[in-house]
């Protein structure tokens, strides 16, 4: 609709981003949304970005202390998910390697941003900034001192986004690799030796080796003759 088409000459309102908590009926739709958001980056990173599996994603919904937020844009016909955020106020998950004492020693009360995903078609339109602002507001209300999150080092777009909003690196842990030169277990191909040519119809004669004969024993008559 153009300005001319708007009733009474009014300028049509821009769509708004609404935030709400997730419901059980949203789970399948959100799972498909997350696969769309991380489809590209998961091809390039060593670790799969969250969520690792649908099973784990469904388990998170049942966990205590985890907030799952949906950000939607509504139109006349439908409502579209444009962002998803997941955060926790304590270390969760049986396979989590997070060191809680790291934060205790630094007098930090962190809120862990487990997930922040923005629809590829809505990036650059303020959706991610609004979602992060909501998370920071939630942390402030709950008495947290820091937002803590993990991002892949080669996810350059995400790194730029967070650094531009005053996030700094907490730890220096990175995945490292060194190429090791190996020998093949099987030897390489070897040229086949040529057969020695022989005349047609001629049989190859065996070579006789000289035999070593023992020395003859002298007779008694021959020995007596030598003495004389």
C-alpha cells in the first residue's frame, strides 16, 4: 500500500516486532526456524552451532531456569518468527563444560545466552539488536552482572555484531590443529621386470658348476719313493 492508498492520507504503520515466551505448540515450528538460521554457518564451523539435535531442543523446553523467547512480526494474514533467544541463569546440560568457579572468582553473576538466532531475511533491520536489548533487560531484572555467550571464531558476522555491542573475549580457548605427515601402509606401484629373451625353440642349458673333489691319499709305495 502506498501513501496515496492509505485511508485518509495517513502513512501506514511499519510492522512491529513482538516478543513473547515460547509455547509447546511452537516447538516444531521453532526447530525448523533454527535449522534455517544455522544452515550456512554449520557448513563452515568445526562444532555444530546450537541446537545440536531436535531431541536436545525438546529437552530444553522442560528444563527449569531456562527462558525461551520468540520475536515475531505480524501481518494481516500471518505471524512470522524473525528471531529466537534462549538464556539460562545457571549452568545447564549434562554435557556442559563450563567452569562455574571462573565466574565466582571474578564476582560475576552471569546470564548465559545459549542461543540468539535471527531470520536471514530480517538481518540488518534491527531485529537482533531488539532481541539482545530484551536479553540485557531480563538480565538486569534478575540481578545478573554479565551476559555470557559463545560464538564460533570464524562466524565473522556474529563476531562483528557482538563486538559492536561491547562484548569482549572472556577466554583464549580455540581449537587448534597441526598437519601430520604420514606414510601409506601399502607400498606404491612397482614396475614389472622384463623377462630375459631367448632364441625360439632353443632350450636353456643348465650351467655346470665345478665340483670340489677331495685330495687323493698317497699310497705307502709313493711315500717311500719320495724319501729315497
